[in-house]
C-alpha cells in the first residue's frame, strides 16, 4: 500500500502512520462478529487444522511392535515430517525409512526404489518386520503395494523371514487416526491366525489404545489391569519404546513393544477392548468379523463415568470382581473433585483435538459442573458430533456448541467474539489463547511446548486427579498473579 501513497508524493512519516492505523483497524476488525461470519463461510482454504496426515498415524502404530521398522513408500520429506513431529512430542528419537521417491518415481513408478529400500534397510537395521505405508505421492502415482511386496519376495529383494504387512495411507483423506487404524489392521490381518473351530480361548484380554500419544494412559491401563489380576496384551504398545531409559546406549528397537508371536495368537484371546472409537474402526471390524473375536469399543476412560464403564467391561469379560484398591481410588478421585468443584463449576471451556479425547474431556468437564462452550474437532464426523450433542443433552448443557471439520482460525474467531475462561487442547492452540487472553492447558497431540505432559495419565481415576489439578491450579495461579494486595489471600 505504501508505494501508492509514495507515488502520490506523500511523506514517509505520514505513510507509516497511515499504514499502522490501517493494520490496527484490520486487526480489530478480525475480532468482530462480522469477520467471524466471513471466516465461518470460508470454503476454499483451511488455516491451521488440528490434524496430521495418515502415514504419521501408521508410523506411530509401527513403533508399538517388536523390532519393526516403519517403511514409508513415498518422499523422504514426508517421513522427515513424521519423525520430527513425533520426536518433538515424545522428545525421543524415532526411526522410519522411506523409499525416497523423486521425479523418476513419479514417472516410472516406485517399485525400483522400494526394492532398493528393502535391501538397504534390511542390511542396515535388521528388522523382523517392515510396516509399510504410503504417502500422497505413491498414492497419486497409483503404486500397487501388494504387487511390489510380492515382486520383491520373488526377486529375492525382500527376505522371506521379514514380515511385511502393508497399508494404503493416502493423506488426502482422513487423518492420522485412519492411518493408525489402517496400519494396525494390516498388521493384524497379515499376522494373526484365525482360531481353529472349537479351539479354547485364552484368559487374555487384548487392549487397543488407538492413536494415543499420552503414554501415561497406556501405563495407567496396564496398572489397572494388573490390580485386577487380569491377563492382557496391548496391541501396538509403544509406551516403552517411546519412553526408554537414558543409559548411554542407543537401541533401534527398545524392549517393551508388542511381540510378533503374541500378535499371531491374539485372535484366540478372550476378547478385545478398544479404548478409542475413531482410530480403530477397521481393526475392530477385522477382529470381530474376520477373526471371530468378541471385540468391543469403550469410550476413552476419562472422568468418573467412562472409567467406571471401562472397569465394568473388564470385570464382565474377565469375570473378576472390581478390586477394593480400585474402589478406593475412585473414592479418592471423587474426593478430589468435590474439593475442587467450586473452581470449575460454571466456568466456560473451549476444547479441541482428536474426537475420542474430546468425548472424554467433555464428559469430565460436565461431571465437574464446567461448561464446554466450544468443542472443535478438525477430524470429527457427524457420529462424533452426535456423541457430543448427546452429552450436552444428558447434562442439560444448553450453552455447548460443537464444530466438526473446522480449524484453529475458526476457533480463534469464536474466542475473540465470545470468550471462554480456558482453552484445553494441544500446543497449536496457544496462539488463539494468547490473542484471547485466556489460559491454555495442554492435552492431546501434539505437545511441543511443555515437558512431560505425555507421561501423566488422563485415563482412570488418576487421570481425574491430574486433570483437576492442572485446571484448578491454573485458575488459582492466575488469581494470585492478578490480585491486588487486598485480595492476595493465603487461602484459596
Ligand atoms: S500430507 Fe502428503 S505430502 Fe504432506 S506430509 Fe503427508 S503424505 Fe507427505
């Protein structure tokens, strides 16, 4: 704009003032209802959606299996993104290889690169399994993974003793949730054996965490099952591989991941409990429809009600009584909620992130008397929307609004025109929270700007105490930081 004024012979100082005022005017207009309406009518572009692409979910899933190397058929830049993104969240190294497709691959197909990749990665990293996924590029070329793997076997480029389940993970549909599901489904379909008719089931319960980057959740579920005395198998267990001890020794494949032998027999286990709905649909269908499993999905056990449901499901499947130790934990969590309820009751929250996490968080906030005013899910669908609306109805939460397929620029408009008291969600929300001048509690994926949050469970009665502590103490910190002398109290 400056050059127009300059051409008209207007002095530089005057131009600077005019420009600053224009910028100020536009900035203020961006916080208005008028702008919000335009923003919500936006069709052509997405600005900062809270979602990642499919292969990222596939790569995370692969880390949960013993001696498994993620083998991504596509551009190496994409793989650098998944590794970098996941490493920043967990603050751990994360290995994955790519077939480094470039222009040649786009023209002639990527089979030659895949052949070379299988050979090099097997020689260098000696995996027991390649978990093969795709990126936008190989999907657009139309490479047929099944043929590539079969041809590689036939031509001796892929050794017979290396398992190679493969999943198409096109990034232009779905999100990291579908990518996780596609990969886990491919691994189970590719390895698990259908039990023979009349074969006796084991006592083991399969647990599928879903795309869950809060490692504390997986550890909490294991702890609960151990207190129960139940036998269990976590399918895609990366709770240790992405949190292994720093002892000076680098391990490409740290211990603790799900053993491939256990995957082979998992369909013969007593039942499966999936802890997320939206990242396990295909896998649960395969287990129940193709492998004849009693495969169930529970709501992510966040808050009292959903934790109770999970414990009752475990009790029903295992025929074990809910142990007194867990009953006592429940009592302590209720005590904590009662002590803290006054600080959350009536407060308005904006929450965003992945759908299963949001269902759990909204349920917890409603249990505490909070008002989940804005619930925004970039990768949510109508089914998710209905789940949230049902929760609003059950608690008569008439102020709640749920948005699917919206991004964080939409969220900013909501917060700038009618504030919430707190934002809860991953790190990307910090810009909207700062503009709106409200506190931001980090939960979900990704968290790049706080440490250790992923180690603390949101699940179970322990999760209730953690969430309550973070939320209430944040409000109390603000109260202390902003009180004048007369109101700076010892007791809060
Ligand atoms: S969206 Fe496509 S191009 Fe971008 S990182 Fe994902 S796979 Fe690669």
